[in-house]
C-alpha cells in the first residue's frame, strides 16, 4: 500500500503534488480543512496509515478511491466495510469527507446523468436505476434525472434511432422495427416514446422493395411502460 501511495504523492519532475484528472467530487471544491485531518485527493501522504488507527486507515482508503474516480458515500462505506474498518470509524470519516465536499452524492448524481445521457443516450428510467444501484438517495436521484425534460429525451432517442437505422439498410421492416424498439427499451425509454420515435423514423426510411417502411398498428393508448 505504501508503494502505491508514494507513487501519487509527488511528481518526480516538478516536486509538486500531482492531481489525478479523474479525482473524485471533492477535486474541484478546494482543499480539505487540515484541522479535520484530511488532505485533498492529489495530496495523499507518503507514509502509510497506522493500522492501529482505524480512522487513518479509512481516510487513506477513501482518498485513494476518490483519486481514481468519483464515488458515492454508499460506495465508500461498502469499501470500508469490506476492508474491515469499524462502523464507527467509517462513519466519522465519511461525515468529515461530506463536510468538506470530498463526497457529494447530489453532485455525483447530476454529473452521472449528464455524462451517461449525452454519452450513452440513457433515459431517465435507466439513469435512476444506475444511481439507485450506487446508493444515491431517492431525492438526489429525482433532482438529477428531473433535469432531463421530455423534449431532450425525445431528441436523444431520435438521434439514437437515426444512427442505428443507417446501419440497417436492406433489413425487413419487422426486423428494423423490433431491433430499434429493443434498443430504446434497453436504454430506459418508455414504450410510448420508443414507438413514436421508431414510427417517425421508419416513415421516412425506404423499405427493401423501395416502398415507404411503416410500422404496424399503433398500440392503444401509447403505453408508457414495457
């Protein structure tokens, strides 16, 4: 552990502390308060933590994890539990990290939604499920996914379909329709929105025989769930 910590403590070229580009949520919030016994993620101390001090061990584990990637409070708590850190020491360290914003689940959720929606095209339902799996509180999840309005979801779904449709030339209408609907379902879009987007895209797409490629009858009531 000590060798890994020393590797991130100082830059051999400049002698100054290095910061990981993937540092955790606290990386952009300023330095930690030295009175709390914390250091920023890029300033992990060279010496290893005293195993007799469970809070020191917990701090080191959390800082190393946050240096690698943003984490939620629940993810850090789970890691500390697996490493055998007593619950009381773990809770004390997590509270201190939250106080200085080295962990911030609300901001984590917002960044996750922005990244996964624009990067992977995930809809609100899929994003909410991912955040729930990472232990984010329901109110933080709702606030984060609520920033995606229906128009944005529609535009993203339409772009996904058009991009996939371009690679499906020559396939029968039923095959295209089924695969496009399945793609949107896996990304968390409702059945009603998926049907609308796929139908609109296929109306302007040529079929195998050159005729307009239209989907079958529209489901009654445009259902919202699969």
